C-alpha cells in the first residue's frame, strides 16, 4: 500500500510539472526516478515542446558521440557532400538531419558559385551512341580524385545520353557538330539516382554535383557525329574507368557505297581505326583537307630549317618537299602508318577492306578529343 501511495505522489508531481512546462514551452529535462522521489533538471533549448496535444519528446541534453557519427554517416550517404560540410550543417541545425540536408543544398549553391572561377582541367569524356550516331561530352573537375567519384561519373554519362537524344540542325551530321555548353544549360534532364532530385535542369544538376564533391565542376564542350549513308560509327576510349567513360576518345564514321554490304568487317576495322586515332593524333583526314594556313606555316618553318644547311636553292626546295611528305604522314589520317601494322598506311588498309566487303569503304569523318586539352593549367 505504501508503495502504491508513493507512486500516486510521483504521478501527481509529474502532472504538476507538465502544467509548468505549458508555461515555459522551451525546456527539456533529464530525470532520474525512484519510487519515493524524483529528481528533475530543466535547461533552456531552442525548440519548444508540442504541449497542446500533450505530446512531450524526452531526450538527453547532448547527442552522444555514437549518434553523431551515425547522423554524419547517414547525411554523407544521402548527399555525398564532404564530411567537414556535413558535420558543420548538422551542428548548425542542432543535429536535425532533415534540416541539415536542406542547409547543405542551400550552402552548396553558394559554394559552387565561389568555386566557378577555379581552373577545372581534369575530368572525363562520356560517350553515348547508336548504330549510326554518337555524342561525346567533356565534363571537367579540378582533380582526378573527383573524376573517379561515382556521382560525377553518373552525371557525365547522363549528359552524354542527353546530347545523343538532342535534335541536330540536320538529320545526318557529316561533320562533327560542336555543342556549346550554353546549349545544354537550361535543358531538362531526368536523373534516376538516389542522390539527385529527379527531373532538373542541366545547370542545376552540375551545381548540385559541385556542392557534393567540393570542386568546380563544369560542362566544357560536346560533339555529335553520324553516318550519312550505309555505314557504322566506331569509338575507342583510352583510360576507361567504366564503359562509356574515359580520358581520350577516338571516333570515326566508316561508310560503304553499296547499301547491301555486310557491316561486320567494317565494324572490326572501325574499332582498330578508332584506337589508331587516339594513338596517332591525326589533325586532318586527307591532304586536300589540310588548311592553307597550316600548310604555309609548315612550309615556311621547313624552308628556314633547310636554308641553314647552306645548300643550293634547288636542293633546299627538294628538302622542303621531302619534309612536307613526312609532315603529311604525321598529321593526315589517310597518310599515317597503321599503328597495329606499320607496314601499311590507312589508305591501303581501306583498300583492303573495300575488297573484303565488295564495295568502296571510306572514312566519312573522325574526331579525337582529350580531357583538358587547350586549358592553361
């Protein structure tokens, strides 16, 4: 009986405290119970209790170290933001993970704008293709560490697929079509990934990834190329972390004159030629496509070099012409020696391929792209 009376006194005391809390509305308590007495300690906190519905949330004054680590881990998994930023947002939001996630997204927009002036010369190329069309984009970041990030790679692949599906000025792209980054900026993109918010704009997605990885991220450029007749699009990616991604891309179109010709052999040779383009770095398809400016510049350099030999003018002219042939072998794709078999050049290789398939096969166009080329570091 005395035990029951002690319990009633304890319950009455708790009800009085609840009435007092209705007035204070900004406190929490740490309490230790015994049957004959109750020790209560109240401290001021930021968030009021929901007393109107008699719902009282009881928690300790500080989040334990293990809980902190668990919240940091959860928010890091949700956002992929740097641990320093994750912890800072959680502390600022009193360890409320939902509020901290919103704070991180708001803070990310500001931080991304501050990072936009920093040099981004690393990154990845991403390729998306069909049987007769290919698109390649270059997505840059500041370090190769971020280029290995799964979120960064997912965004690059998604942008390549968007470039492939976008409408081109003409149905068939016989020359490489260059996409300016501004062309994509406001385009809608659907990102099927747990760390993205579904449908958004390209610029918003890039800003969000920049906030996640803590670096300047930018879409630098994009290209599209397709066959103009019966043929194939062949690609090769060097330093490839996963299919469709790499640091150097070789792309070309091979076209057969006869629309009934089998494409199997053309596919096989096309893959080797795409790899050749990456290794040999051609600048022009044929001698005729070498620009007059490039030819005049090279001729002037070679003439100056030959004149230093002190030979006659006729000998100098022969030296210049001989060195020009060497120049063509270095920069013209059809004149280059095949890297897989240097006993033949690319022009001879295409002749052999034409005999194999029973019709003329030609290179429609080609493209070589490398991450960071032309960026001053």
